[in-house]
């Protein structure tokens, strides 16, 4: 966001809070509106069309099935479970100040426990040995015991903040592919994330930008998303790969939050979280 503001006269990025309505004249704008009609209404939150929903996914705690089977321990299924003694020193998460899944997990706890309760929850989570690392790559590929990840040695944490689509990725990239996913999802820890794209107000090629946004909502692009980005399409008529339906269905009751509330509170929440958990 800072980069978008500082380079407003020479745009270099697409950010929601620095956008202009995409309702300008021309066939591209009209086509984009037609495609938006095929997008789930839950994701069309910006009635001024300043940003366009592109994909969605759930940020959830993943667990290593083999670890819990070997230790005869039931995997956690909720935020409350994660602060129980039997899960002490088992969870690794990402830094909410610089990682999208880390921030999503923080927002999930804020949605679950409210403005007055999420900090107390994190105090308990910290006391229960949660480990915080900088990035998803570090958390999942280095710290998590259930990741194939291509690493030489597995991590020792059987719980990690990742995505509901991580189990199908573990299946798809395995050779040979297993009949079941080696990892699972704690359904009661999921937070619904929606990714948007927008056109900066001083963009040098606005028509080209609109054409790209239009293409990103095309059925072809939307159906290519799952197996390339491991996210779900927002178009209701886009086909979903079998591996996603079988191993990584969206959470049935994910935590959500009004985007306006996130915008109003995110910076302060991250600052408070950093002081509480990292420092």
C-alpha cells in the first residue's frame, strides 16, 4: 500500500485502496460487468467496481496426519483446541505483519473472539508454545512435519497455518500420488480470504488494465486457477478439479469479517499483535 501511494503519479502496482471505478466507456468495461454477473454475490462487495474479485481460499490450520496417528492424539479442530495442553509446542504460524496467511489467522481469531478477546487468546496461544516465523514458505516447508516440500529434513511442528487447499497440493505433487492426503484441515480454524485486483487511478494503459481484469474473470482463467495457484475461482460456473473436491473442499463455516472493519482496524491489530507475540 505504501508503494502504491508513493508512486501514484507513476503507478507500479494494483492495490484496492488506490483504485478508481472500472465503469468507463468501451466494450471492455461492459464485458467486465457481464462477467461480474457470474461471480458469487458474496464476493461482489464493491458496488462501485473499484476492485474485481479474482479468487478465494480459506486460511486454516493444517495438521500432519501421521504425527497424530503415531501419538494417538486427536487433531485439533477449533481455535479453542489450539490452547489446550496436549497441543503445546506443536503449532507454527507466520508473522501477521508480513505474511498473508499470518494476517488471515490473526483476523480469524479477531472474528472468533471479538475486539476485546483476541489479544487474550493470543496470550494463551503464546503461553502454549506457538512459534512465529517470517513466511509461509518457512512455516510450511521448513517447520511443518507434514510437508513434502522438497526439503532434506522434516520440521518438528505437526500444526501449521496454511490453506484448505494445501492437502490437495500434497497429493497432486506427490509421485506416486497417494490415495488419501497426508495432511488435514482443522475446519474450525478457517478464515475466508478473497483476493481482488484493481486499476490504479493514474495507470498508463487503463484499457489494457480493464482487458486484463476482464480476462481474469473469463471461464478459461478461472478454471486454470486451482491447479496453478491452489485457490478457488469466484465464478459460479467454473469447473473445480476432482482433487480439490476430494481433498480440499472449502470450509463449511469459515470465519469472515466485513472488509471495512478490516481496513479500519488492521494496522492497529497488527501493531498490537506484534507487541504481544513477537517482541
